[in-house]
């Protein structure tokens, strides 16, 4: 089972993305609404991925990724960002972020993310 935490205060903006993730029988998706909740969830060794939305009430996504590294460096992260891939890479360099998502991710973003996550963690069903 792939345990994924989606951190956002905009669940409607992630509706099709969330539905695509949840449609995979091997995905357990949990929604939290703050960076603090995500960091607490990230303490569990069973969490494979945390998605941080761009506009959280308690910190920027890259600051939260940095805090997560101190808690559990084994958790993969993805950040929602309006930056270009090149700009995002520059800002997130050294944090081990798996990638970035657009402001309104859709089903194809979910499919791509699951493929990348499975490849990185060596997960096969």
C-alpha cells in the first residue's frame, strides 16, 4: 500500500487529482490542512509521500520540506508551485523534492506522480 498525504486548504482544486490517486487500489490517500499536520503524519515510517500545496497557513512548502527532512528524511515530497521547472529546481536544490505540481493538478499529474514514486521507492504490486 502506498500511503500519501495531501496537504492543502483547497481540496476542490485537487478534486480530479485526488480522485485519480484514490482510484489506484494500492493508494491510501489522506487529506490534511496544515503543514503541522503533515509533519506529524510524516513521523510514521509507513508514509511514502507528502504533497505540500503552495499556500498553507503555517509555512511555505519548501520550508516544510526542510523541516520534514529533520523528522523523517525517508518520506518523499512533492510541492505545488507556480514556478517553472528550472526556477523550481534552483529553489529546491538539495531538498530531495521528487518534483513539482501545477497549481491545479489533474489526473495525468496523478498518474505521472505515481509512476515516479513507484520507480523511486522500488515499489511493485
